[in-house]
């Protein structure tokens, strides 16, 4: 593997490590919000 290949692989890996956690948190937060919104609210919490 040449120096340029190693540098490119390092840059791709860096971008993936920085972006994937943010992307996963956005996706999972949207899923959690929709699940919470569809659950009925107990009458004890309304009063």
C-alpha cells in the first residue's frame, strides 16, 4: 500500500468515525420520539 492510499484510508476512517455516531443519534432520536408520541398518557399524569 502506498503512502497516498494509507492517507486516503485514514481520512475516510476519520470522517466515518466522526459522522456515524451523529447520524445514528439523529436516526435513533427520531425513532424514539415517534414511539413516545404514540404511547397513551396515563390519566394520573394528565391531572
